[in-house]
C-alpha cells in the first residue's frame, strides 16, 4: 500500500471535493465513513488516472493494482 497519513489523505480529498473533482457520501454511521466518487468533472481525469496506474504498475514494484472495473471504465465523450 502507498503509505500516506490519514490527515494528509483527508486534506487532499477535501481539496478535491472543493474543486469539484470528487463527491463524498456516507456509507457507514458508526464509525462515520465516506465513499468518494468522481464527479462528472472528475471523470474527465479518468484516462489520466488510468494511465498513471499503468505506468506505476510497469515501473514501481509492489504498486497497488487497481480493479479491472476501474481500468476498463470509459470517460464520457466530451461535448463540443
């Protein structure tokens, strides 16, 4: 696993939420836990995120391998 402290992860997710890249929804009340998903704006980053995962898996041993459902997902077509 990538080693990141809880407070750093929380700060980064909060910033991405403020920027409209992710949205959070509670999925558990006790303890309170959230699920983060890409917004339509964030879906525009999907090809970049997928390619970063591919690159890391080729060049950094022991890197987390994302599920096929993530890697096969397609970003919606851009509007013109």
